[in-house]
C-alpha cells in the first residue's frame, strides 16, 4: 500500500543484512516510523508489545524472527529456545504457531551452516504468500459488496468493521479491509463505520489512518454505537477479521466482535469474517472451550495514549487510582452468528462442511 506516495509493506527483510524492518504501529496515526529488528528476542518483543499486530502479520513476524534466530545461532538448542520465546509472545493468534511449525522442521532438517539462508528463503516466501492470499480475499469479498451495491442501484454501501484488519494487520492488503480497498478501486461507492475498538483503539488509530490514506469515506464511532446504527438501517454489511477460527466456523477476534455479531443477527445485517486459511485452527472444534484468550495488561484499560498540543504522544490515566481493570483481548463469535467466511479460495458457510468444501485437503 502507499504511505505519502511511497509503496510499503508492513514488514520486509533488509536487502543486505540480517535485519527485519517493521512499521511501528504504536506510533500511528500521529507519527509514521519504522523499526529495525536484529534478534529473535526483538521480534518477540515487537509482537508482545503490539509494535506489530494482526494475526497474519504476527505469523510473518515470527517467520522473520526465526530467520534472525538462525543468524544469531543456528544450532538446534538455540533455534528451539528462540522458537519457544516467539510462541510465548501472544497465545491467541494461531498464525504465529502456524509459521513456527512450518519453518522449524525444515530448518532442523537442514545442515546448520545452511539454516540462515534457508530461513530467509522461507520467511520471504511466507511474507509473499500472505500478500497473495489477502489480495484473493479482497477479490472474493469484493463480490459481496458489489452485489449489495447493485441491489441498492449504486447507492452507498455502508460497511461496519471492528478493530484493524487492514494492510497493517497483514503484510499487505489486509483481510476485512481488502474487499473494501478493492471495492473502492472498482468505483463502488463505499463508506466505512470504524469502531474505535477499545482499549487500544486500533480502529480509530489504524483503520481510519489506512482508509484516509486510500481516500475511502469513513466515520469513526464509539464501540457501542454499532447496534444503534444497525437498528436504523445504516449498516449494510459487517466484515471483521479473525485471530483464530475453528474448523467448525467459530470465529475468535478482537474483544467486542461478539457483540457486533449479536446486533447484526438481531437486525438481519450480514456478518462476515475475512481470513486466510492460515488463521484456521484445524485442530479445534469448539471455540468457546478450546481457544486460549490472551489477558493483556490492565493499564491498557486504565490509561489512554494521545497527542498533546505540543505534538508529543502522551499516555494518561483515565480511571480512579486503585480501581481494578480486566483486559481480555479477544472473544469468540459462535458460528451460528456468522453469515459466512471469506477466504483466499472463496466464500463459504461458517461450518466444518463449508470450510472443507474449500479446503478438502484438511478432511483428515
């Protein structure tokens, strides 16, 4: 995507050295900065502290972290240790585990002297594949928006999304936003309701920034406004991303997604999850029981970051001193509330049979 006319991915390998470049998402939308990662530990820290975030990007960062691990020390013991460190950085997004499990067997099977080069090749491949997958998700989701536009005789299609599932959450294009980018580029009149997405405000800070950079009409709303808008017919479709989806179609996404799905179901608004197949956990059948929900630090709830009159980013407390705060990072939307799942191979029902229709190789 473009930042001030310059094409960027959210993560990229240095052309000449064992370094990985990422966009520091904790500085957006106030300041566009990049960081350089040189160790697997720095990659794990970037994941945990949400310098990078979004399930597909977490997976790509873990892959790049393993490349840095091989550059540090390619021995079996060191590689396994750093893989464990990366896996512990965030427990909910399955793409992290998927990337590590894809790379570690290949690296351990290679001669130690060849592991750095092999890890770089695999990490680059994972990043490139992510771009292609998300572009395909956009193509399939575009047809849903196009159909709504035709039904409305070309009138504006109003999309509600939650959290950030744009190109910043992936290597490029995004998941939930990819169909929106494609629709806009195809000349469809589209407007996006952007949930602020407390407590870290990824919608207000990241999604709005991405949409503005692309020229797409959007309006930031408080998280609790979505149901009201649906009741009044102001939302035509909800599209969200996912950090882990079970083989039966339960969708785990940023906290608050479940409430949007309930409101959508009550008001007959179609509710879709957009995700690459790497986000499907084919080992799980019951999302409510089996998906681990990350519990993040309480100060993300009790404090908020913003920019002051001098242009400096400040963190301030917004709650009474001594008040406890809980911060579950994700919730699970049961499959019966999901109208469909948008993948790189097409749109399917939120069910085991629906997913297996698109991915028959998982029927084991």
